[in-house]
């Protein structure tokens, strides 16, 4: 009972900070998500420390890598944000150049160019570390890029493309599903869902969480600001989130089991660390981005067919 109260209290504070940061202002969103990025990467490198070879070369050190990842993330934020529409001040050439650069935004640039460059930079770093197993280090670092950085870059794009309320809804669905699974599992759980990887997760908790979350998603389109998707689209997107959240949670459990640890950290009492809290979200976002693209293409196709049939 005490653990449940602690979990609920810390979860409430966490939700208030996250929702407030996302909704208040783009800069507060950047601040909150930067904390998530840095905290998650710090935990990841801490728990994998014994599996990686260490070097005196400064670019291979944990905080050097985290700083590089953070810079790429901030650049992705700037590339995803709304461009400045004001006409350049031609009376000041330097100011005019800066304004023109601010007008040039391409949210795809971070994923299409910066992430591949970052990955190849990780290869370059290993040339100077003199480690015996350089490709193991490269592997751990590439996992950090794909598992943490890429979903965070996609989060920037969703924030500016769909709005802060939409992003809060995504977080809300994941949190609601996680809480529902935990509650049903605690009350009715008997049969194990995936005992080899996560002994505490139960089939009853999973089924209860899925059914309850799908019912809740049925009404999301009625909330002002979330009517950008139809009722069927919200249900489909929720199914995608549930799939991503379930697999993401199991993958993080697999990571911890392979490293022989219980929690990735302890920043949230009753919940564990950043990775424990955001594993489901991080794994879900690429699938969400894909599904939103499919929705857009389907809507465009319907508009084209409607135009042709007129």
C-alpha cells in the first residue's frame, strides 16, 4: 500500500511538470525534454558502463557523448520550430543574413543528415580510442542514438506539426495504459505475460490495460484541439501506442536483465529511473510518426479520388 501511494504521488508530480512544460511555451518544452534526454542518456551510459571499454580520449567519454547528442537535439528543435516570417532588414547585412537563415527550416534535416553524420562520427571516434573491441563501443553508442535520440527528435517534429496538446495526449495514453496494466495486474494478475524477460507483468494486467485504454481513446476526438484526428484514427493510433509501449517496456526489461540490474535509476520514487519511465514512450514514437504519415497519405488519396469523381 505504501509503495502504491509513493508511486501515485511521484507520478502526479511528474505528470504536472511534464504537462506544464509541454503546454506553457516552446522553450519550456525544450527545457523539459532536454532534461529527459540528458537524464535518459546518463542512465543508459551508467548502466552499460561495465560492458563498454573506456578510453582517455575525451570525445569518447560519457559527458562528451551526451553533449554531442544534446547539441544535435537542440539543432533538431530549431529546425522543427516555426520559421521567422519577417522581411529581412536589408539596412543591416549581418542581421539580414541571420534573419534569412532563420527562415530556412527543414525538420527532416536532423534525421536525414545529422543522425547519419553523428553515427559515422562515432566510428571516427573509435579510431583514436585504442580500444580492443571498438565495434562493441560503436554498437552501444548507436543503440543510444536510435533508442533515445531519434525518438526525441521525432518528438520535436510532433510538437510543432501537431501541437503541444497532441503530444500531451500521446504521453497521457502511454501513462494511462501503463497505470491500467499495473492496477489490473496488481488486483487480478495470475498468468505471466512474458516471464523470461519480465516476471512481474501478467496477462490479466495486459488485457485490462488494453481494453480500458481503447475505451478511453474512443472519446479523445471530442476534446477541443484533439479533433485533428477522427475517432477511428485515434483508436488506431492508440493500438499503435499500446503495441509500442508493451514492446518498449519488455525491451527495457530485457536490457536490465542482460545487465543484471533491477532499475535503470532512482529519480522517481516507486517508478525507477528515466529509462524506466520513458521506455514505452521512446519505443512508441517512431511507430506513431509512421502511422500519422499513413493517415496523411490516406487523406490525400481520398481527396484526390473525390476530385477525380466530381
